C-alpha cells in the first residue's frame, strides 16, 4: 500500500500544487519516468500539446517511460501505475475523483499525492488521510 499525501488546494490551484509536488520529487532525486500525473478537470498543458500529435504518439511517450507523464484521470486504467502517482483534483465531473483515486492508489508503487480540497479528498479516500 503506497504512502498517501494530501496537499490542500482549491480546484483552481490543484494543477499548480501538482506541478510543485513534481518539481520537489525531481529535485529530491526521483526519476522523471517514475511519476504519473492525473488531472480530473482540464488537461495539463503538456498532455493537451502532446495529444495534438495524435493518440498513438501520446501513448508511445507513456510506454517509453522516460519522462513524467500527464493524463486525464478518466484514463487512469490505461495509464497504469508508476512508483509515484500525483492526482490534481482540478474540477471535472463530480465523480471523476471518486472514480480515479482507488485505481490511482492501487497503481502507485510507493507514493500517492493528491492535490485538492481536503474535505473532498477525505470523503473519497476515507477519513484520516
């Protein structure tokens, strides 16, 4: 079971909080390919840019596993797991976080970081996280 860390953030600030978490992970020696970032609302700008080249090219980057990968939380099953999974609860459908978090938690090898509103995250994961 991975360690779970909550970073309190508003839906508007969740993506920035996730970026800061990724920067800190990289600064402390975590390999870029160890990190998967999932967004529940608008896609991360990197994902939107890479998807503009087509789905096949986008998922080939994931398969290569050389860099941080950003995906929509709805794609959590396809994205699979990595040692560190960062979830940005940045809006989206009301059930997006509830649908993605259990799968993200199962796929996180060592650490699950959730950036979002504390009450929302705790209601999905259970109290005491």
